[in-house]
C-alpha cells in the first residue's frame, strides 16, 4: 500500500540553526500538509499546499517557516532559525484532493532544538 | 475559533465495547474525522462522518449528530492492540476545507 515517507526520523539542532524536513507524499496525491505535535499535546495544522502554492497556513506558520515542492516527489518544510519551542514531532500528510475524507500521515520527524 | 472536547482517558478490558465521545464548537462545520495514534506513531485515519448517522467500518463505528455538535467513536471487540490515542478532528468548509482541527485526544488502555 502506498505510504507517505519522511526523513529524517529524528533531528537534533542548535537554536538559531536552519532545518529542512523532507517528505515524499503518495504519488497520485495533489494536496499536501504539514502538522506538528508538541509532546503530549494535540496535533496542530501548520500549512496546506496545492498546485505549487500555499492554500492555507495557520498562525503558527510564521515567517520562519516555508514550504517547497522542489521536484515532482519531494515536499519540504524549512524552519529558518529554530527556537526551543519548535521542538515537536512534525507530520507530513497528503490527500488525493482537498475534499478527500482521508489524509494519509507520514511517520513524522522528531525535532529537538537545544 | 473552534473547540473540541473529548475525554482524556478511557480504560476497558479485552472483548469489551468502548465509546469515545467528542463535542465540538465551530463555525462552518463540514465533517468529523477520527484518527488513531499509537505512541510516537503517525495518526492513522479510522472514520469520517459528513452526514448525520452511523458509519461502520469493521469493529469501528462512528456517529455524528450535527444538531447536537456531537459525535462518537465506538470500538467493539476490543483487542490489546487497540490501546492508543484516539483523536476527533473537525473539517471546516470553504477555504479551510483541507485543514483538520484536532481534539486533544483520548488515551485508550485495553487490559487483558
């Protein structure tokens, strides 16, 4: 069964450093998402992406964040200057269409900012 | 804004039936989804209700009442592997259609 993949599984970085989290969505899906989950808390929406542009972003997704689809398969989340509070699990998800009932989540990247 | 309320913890024994409730307050409600998450794992889609009523998928069923802003997930014939967190998530219409708003999750523990 097709699945969303994410790399790396874990990332440790120093505060102020840039990180890039990578995702490969399911190949025939057109809508891509990033969510994050701070330890012990709920999953929070960051951004949705369709047709090579951001469809929607949450209040969390400030100027330090950016997304890109650099080629036909990868979808990346960049955090320009990490803060301690960026430490979380970051999930990529994809769906066939915006109205799709199901979003398929990747296994996540656990980011730790020291 | 929007808010979702679900119990923080539920416990049950193998073979039992458990119901996890979710009440929500939101404008532009479109549908209610349920996701399962094992420790440290990815949320996995379980069920979706766009209309009032019951949706059944094997041992799992989900119910929605739009007029009561209420839904539930019903898990039957519980197994040890069902121990996980269960999240309800609201989908809103319009420009936010793809976005999921998650509740805080219910930790289900199944005992032998």
